[in-house]
C-alpha cells in the first residue's frame, strides 16, 4: 500500500465551521482526514471533539451526499454528539490534496438533554491518501 500525505509544511490550513441556533462556531486546530482506497474517513480536529464521521471510511463522490452517521461538536463549551442515518456530509471539492464539503444533522448532549440541529462546512489540505 502506497501512502501519499499532502500535509503542507508549516501551518496546516483547515477548518470546520458550523451553525447551531443562529450562532457560528469554527474549529481550526489540525483539521484533517484520510482517504483509504477511495473512501473518506472522519474529518476531525486533533482532539476529535469536533468530528464528522463514525470512525469508518465511507464511499463518496464529489457533489453527492453520503451518510456520515456521527457528528461530534462543541457548543458553548459542551460536547454534543449523535449517531444517526440522517447526519449527512457532501464532498464539494477533492483534488487529491484538498477536501472541501458541507454537512448537516442533529447532535445531543446528555447533560442538557437538548437535541440541536446543525449545518456547516469543512475544508482541509491535511489529507493522508492510502
């Protein structure tokens, strides 16, 4: 298996931005993903407390939604997450080096007992291709 990593030298450019209840949040710390045999892994920050995906690679085509199943996000300092077939992501751009897309679904917090609708975008050039 040949590994191609397109992690740029110096500062990695990547972000996950999402809107919950009209408020926008942005995560920019080490946002990355992996492409394994043409399937995309989670899009996440280095701590995985902001993550799009359920830990398994998913087939994707640019412009076509796929069930990412799990969303994990930080909202006002609290972690919200949910596994659902209704959580979806769409890759809008992929050139072997950069991935861009959008996602939507719902997240839940056990402490607050609140379910929140979320929509957002992501992009990173920290992509490992296997």
